[in-house]
């Protein structure tokens, strides 16, 4: 399983933007809401499953989109299933670790 990520720093915290690779470049639409999964936000590099696990565990701020990404995150105990939202049937989750 592969993921697309962009890693940056925000207020001295590692911020991870991660999505299922097949969503990269797509726009998800639901009613009046359009959510663009842009290469500039999520597409810095492609990573494998083990690297994704490490990044999810060690990042302080995480923006994630996609069934595989959310599933892996919840499996690792990063985030809560009750916090997962969907747009156009695609799950997304934002996590801030304190």
C-alpha cells in the first residue's frame, strides 16, 4: 500500500498531509462543498506502508484523506473513529496531538 505525503513544520511541530495515492489530484464534491486533493498540499512524495506508519505515529498535526489512510491511522490509535467525517463518500480526519 502506498500513500502520497507532504511534510512541513508548523509552529515547531511536524505537520503531515497524507492521502491515499489514488485520490491525489482529484476533487471530491458533495452538495456545495468541493475538496481538492492537490499535489501542492499532499503530493511532495510517495511513500510505502511502513514509512506511513512511522510518520503517523510521530507527527503532531495530521491532515489525512482516504479510506486506506484513515484505516491505518485508526489501527495505530491515531485519531478517533467518531471524529472521521466524509465528503462525497471519502473519509477525512484532522488530528492535533498535544
